[in-house]
C-alpha cells in the first residue's frame, strides 16, 4: 500500500502583491563603487583569479542565497562579462531570490510572520519558477539555465539584475543545486519532483565538468555553509578519479571562503580538532583544508558580503586603484 500524500489542491495561494518584502532593488551593489573597507588576502585571491584566467583554468564561484539578496548580482554580472568568473553555482534559495528580484523587484518574506499565518512560501506568481524548471527539464536544460532562459525570454522587468539571466545571455554555466523540500517553491502545485531532480542533477554534472579545469584555477565559496562545500567535495572526487585514470593530477589550485565566522586559528590550512565545534563547519574542513592538502592553497576572507564582494570586484576591475 502506498502511504498517503498531502493534497496540494487544499492550499490557498495569495498574490505576491499582498506579501510584505524585506528586500528590494535598493540593495543592489554598484560594480564601479570604491570599497570602504580593506580585507586581508583580497589582493592575493584576485591575483590568483587573474593568473587562472590567463592559463585558461576555471574560476568557479559558489554562492549562498544571502549573497543574492544582499544585492551582489550587478558586481557578479560585471565579473562574468569581463571573463573573470567562468561558472556560478547557487543553492535553491539563491535561485528563488534571483528569480523574484527579476520578476517583481523584491524578495525575502518574513518567515516569522508568514509561518505563523500558514502562508510562508504560498504565493501565486512564484509558481512560475516551477514552470520554468519544468519547461527547461523537458527541453534538456539544467536547472540554472532553465531559470535564466525563462527570465530572459519572458522579458522580466528587472532581468538586468538577474545573475541567471545574464549567464543565459552570455552562455556561461550557472548551476542550481537543490535539496528537495528545502525551498518554498516545493510547496506549490507546479513543483514536479521528477523535473526538479532531473534538472538539478544535470546541473551537478555540468558543475563537475567545469571542475575538471580547476588545475591552476580558483574555487570561491561565498556564504554557503552546507551545499557549497558538499557539492564541491563530491564533484572534486569524481574529477580526481577520472584524472588519475588518465595519468593526471588535480591538486594545484586555490580555494577561498568568504564568510562571517571568526575562525579561531590563523592557519586554516589545517582542519580543527574533532573536539572543536568548528570541526563541523564544512567550509573550513572541506574547502580550506582537506581538498588543498596535496599542493593547493586557501584563503579565508571574513566580512559582510555587501563589503567583500565589492572589494573583490574593485580589485579585479581596477587593480586596487
């Protein structure tokens, strides 16, 4: 006997015009802004990116959702246009913020308010996100390209601030890595588990293909505590396995983590002891330590994304002048 399932036809979806938003387009960062804060190691990370691109190696940036809702997209689009970033990767929530900002110029509802009302995530227009994924999966696209295509070709009013639309326009991989049940769009009637799984797994293989060019390259993890490290870890294992069979190594590259945690030791190339709670902080253990132990190097940039992303952008575009 199959177990009973929730009937989504019972849900009341309200229009987004009735939703209060915590974020609007006023947060968007200007790529030409001069940063007001200096960060140790930003210059070194920028130099590694420039060197990687001269060598034809990949520069892959994984983003947590807060980076998008903090307004970083204009800076990141500029770096993509200039060829500094060759692949963007987002979690599911990052894709939703990008989609909603492009569609209505606002995003980010109050979880505390709407979970109490039983309305959290249940908005009519947001189901267009599922339509985009379903159409893209049908056409053989990955998750990120499906969203980018839909935003661009449906001429969303604020598509100019969409990272996914820009990636579609510029033909740069932008992948979205989803945990089913983690995102508000999975509540909605248009969510199709088969399409979600197919499109996001296709993105995982696209991501892994990009990571094959990481020798001499750079992997940046900006504000992703779980999805970023975990997807990177599995993809890197696959790439190293294939490289070893072909008589190659994948070891000499740079990683950088951009986050807020005040890590307790200056040398983050050595993972914390198991007795230390930071042992369970994946960006340190996985990205800064274990995966660069065979010849790579790593940097930790501590600060708010509203400041660290413009600082990196300015250094790459203007050489720190």
